[in-house]
């Protein structure tokens, strides 16, 4: 590879911005559009690494902030880097800690130089600057690392007397975030010591203000990097706002570099972003929801704690090839080849048995990888009608076109 990664566009949809690609990294290739399972602390919760790979994931995400706190990036570096540490031989992406500055806003302080956190481990003070973010991620040794950015919160609409003032304050917050993000990106670039084998991505901010998004794209993408990301659209916005921002922003980003939408999400949001030309995604939904008895299906979520499933012995989703829905495909000779029924899964959650979260997490992980595989197939074939028929939960991801017809109909 000529650089830390190589991105090849293999096919383009003639009616949308969607593209089929492949990213090559020092630890192997992954196909795009790609959905990355989140292994916050160097582990996809409750799932063995070989199963993550077996069910379709080709790249995973680790969390810089949490690994910096425990066990520490210096220790992971001494032990051979995060690939060796977690026994994952495929590509890994690490986020920068910028999202934690947003999500832990009540316990941190952001200034022009960086972020001061209160550690979630022991309450001690932790300082994260662009330079420290690069140092930690280089010690971890991921294939793709993210620049530290300033992620502003979503605007809080309201009708009360303070709404106008809050709108002004929010506009100023977006301006400050854009300025900090580009300054921090330049500092990240200057302090990135392993640019030959670790690809640094910059992050576009700007909230739901399309002019500010365009301004951020111009600034961030003016810094020559292997790839770029859209941040700050999974912080409280509606699905419609996410789609609107991504449809505006993605086509402004370099065409021949990977585009990564951070922290998204549901099938409708993934599909809308793919149609806008986005290549990479991550989200905690598969395992977080799996641990909370919420199973994804092509027609929507099933909340397995509901009493309606107490005597339901059907699989989570007929036709799914995951270990919960089709255990016989994974070496388990269940009676009559039966799946793990919804009634049994509900029982596991009701009595606190750990097998329930494991099985539903496995199903959800496979669900999203099956979906992305079919999305890639739709791009390669140049057809969307079958995808929408099989995945109605994603149909809302198609933008409306003239006459009220969805893109699903217009693009066939």
C-alpha cells in the first residue's frame, strides 16, 4: 500500500451517491459500506472475537478514552498493541475521546487547549489534548485513528421565553466548535508520529446548520488526510435531521477518500447515509440493545421482556442464520433442529441468566452485518427494490422524490 490505508471504489450506483468499496489496512481489508461493532474496552461485550468475525464484521472500533483510563495505553503498548491485546487480527479503528467530552459533559470542562475529564474509574482529573489523543492512539496501535474534535450538543428547541436566547447561544457554540475542531485537527496532524502505518481521519462538525457544515468540510478536508468523518449527528437529532445533514455534507467531502459517519445507527439512518455516499459506520446499538432484551428484525425491534412472548417458541427472526435463530448451523444439535425460542429468551432475561444477553447480542450483530451485506449487493446490482421489500424497517432511509415517490421506486 502507498500509505497507511488504500481505498478502492469498486462500483457506483448510477442513481444515487452510493458506492461499493474496499479499504486496505496493515491488518487486512474490509468491504464498504461497513458497519463496525463497538468494542469500547477492547471487547465486543459477551462475544468471542472469532464469532464477531464469523458473523460478518471485518473491522471493529475501540474507545480511546476508556482504554486510556484502564488498563492504560502505555500498558497495552508494552504488551504488543491493541490487536495482540484483544486477540483480533483484523482492522481496528479508535475514536479520539471527543464524543466523551460531549457525553460526559457534566463532569468535564472543554477549553481551547483540550478537555479536562473527571475519570469514570476513580474520579481523578484526566487531561486530553490533541497531542495526548495522538499519543494514546499511537500507543494503542489501531489502523485508523481519529483526530480530537469538539462535539457540540444538539440544539434544544422550545417555546418558552428563553428559546430565542438559547438559539443564539447554540449558534455561538457551533462556531466555537468548528474553530476548535480545525485547530485541534492541525495539532493532531503535527503530532501524529506513525503516519506511515496509522491513518488519521479528520472530523467534520457544524450541528444541523448546513452552512456551518459546509464551512467545516472546507476547513477539515483542506488538511490532507487518508479519510474524513462526519461527527455530531448522533447527539440528539431526529432521524430526518440526520439524513438532511448527511445528504448535504457527504457529497462535499473528497470523493476518493473513505467517508465515515460516526455513531449511527438504525437501519433507516444507515441506508440514508449510504445513498448519500458514506462508507463507514459504527454504533453500540447491536450489543447495548441485545443486553437489554431488544432484538432487531427486518420489520422492527422485538422487546423480549414483553409478556406476549411468554409462550412464543418462534425464532427471533425466521430465516436469520445467527446462533439464536439457527443453532444447528453453528454446531449445536438442538432437539428437532429448533431455534432458541422467544419464550426461552424471555425467560433468560426475566431470571437474569447471562445466556440471554449473549444470544440476543449475537443475533443483533449478525442482523446488522446481514443488512450491510445486502446493501453492498444492492449497490453492485444497481437495484434497491428487493432490499426495501426484505428490510421494511430501512425504507424510511430513502429520501422522498418528486410526486411523493420514494427513491426505492424511483431508482429501480
